C-alpha cells in the first residue's frame, strides 16, 4: 500500500501558521526560505549562531507535516558506514558457512549465486542517509551541524542532495521514490564547500528580536510572571551585545526562565543572576565577566528603561 504524500503548506503565511501550531515562532524571512524549499523541492541550508533554532525548525517541521524525522548528527571522522550504509558482515559470514556446509559453492554457478545473495538489499544495514531515501513517505532529513564533519563529507553529500539517490558500487543506484525534505544546519565553525551550497537554498538564522523571543519563551517556559519574562529576554538580548566567547541562544533563555521559575523568582536581582549564570552561559570567562560588574549595569539599564516606558 502506497503511503499518502505530504500535505505541504501552500503559502508563506501557512508555513508560519503550521510552525506556530507547534510553538515554533518563525520570522517571515525564514518562513519564506522554508516555503520555497518545500515548493521547489530543494534542500534548505541554515547557518547561524548555536541556539537560534535551526535544529528545532527541522523537528517542528516533521511534527507539523506528521512525518518521520531522520537525523544525521555530524562529527569529525564520519564515513559512509556511519552515514549511509554498510554491509552486514556477520550475516554474510553465516551465509558463506551455510553455503559451504551445503556444498552450494562447489561450482561456478553456485559461487555466482552466493555472491549475488551476499550483496543483495537484504544484506544492507541502512544508516540515516539511506533510510531517508527508502521511506514510503517523505521524511524530514536533518543533517545537523555539517560544519563538524570533515570537508570530504561535503562531496559525498552532493549525489544525495542533487539526485536524491546513493550509488552503492556492489548493488547499483538506490533512488528515493518519496524524496526527503532536507534541512542542513551549520554553526559556521568552518566554511562549507560551494558545490554543496549551490544545491541548496540558503538562509542565515538571526537571533530573534525582543517581541519574538518573548513569544517563544512564553510558549516554551510557562509559569513565569510577565515582568520576569520581559526582564529575562531584555537581559539576554543585552548580553548578546557584549564581547562574549559564546552568546546565549534562545535555548539558554528558555532554560534560564525555567530555572528562575523553579527558584520561585519574581524578578531579576544581582544575587539571583549571579547564582544562576551557569544556566545561561557555558564558559567561565564569560561568567566571570558578566558577574564582575556587567550584571548590575545591565539591570540598572533595564530598570531605567522600564521607568521611562
């Protein structure tokens, strides 16, 4: 039985609404890039600082389209066996021993038949890329943090991205009947090869503005007072303008609100900020800098802004 095709949003506004139904607040530029990716059936390549919602977009899209999410988490040293496929060597050895025991390889025809069986589809172990091409219904394929993989891996992806297929030397071409919706993310720790980028639509994901980040944390971290939501978001937005080693992302904003709610915090004060900075910042140098005087200064600025407002 053929799986039903994906029902894709028919406009940019429909993309925004679909994601919002699942608590992902998307700006119009990103929604336009995603709509065009779906409409033109092109991979979407997302770059941006860690924590701006690149990975979450793919997860939310899969949920919104009611389809499977297949995630390939990239790291240094990835190879074909870990990303696309490998042969089930243990099972192949068993088949060889069984054939020898049954004297099924005593002639050329028997040996040829065994070789064919050893390299049949049933002997393949499918890894994420091949899984994405063999689903009966188009999945969302998330190739996450591609910049962590070695540069040669970019070249390996070209066939998958351009043709929705993988060539297996011993077997032939495996082509997708239901091509995946592909989203690639990068934190830009290295440049991705131009040949790969040309096969994708590109979008740089910015940190959200105050009002959009407020909407996000209200949805993702319920339970705080409106005053605390605004203080936290404006504090984090101000911190992103500092010369920090790693600026806090939206994910850290959400974690910080949840932590403050757990502490029954009603509003920010220097002591509370100092005690919880490890939720927001992940490097000691950043914590030392912010805790060394920037905290009080930022809080004073926010109080002055609130009074003027």
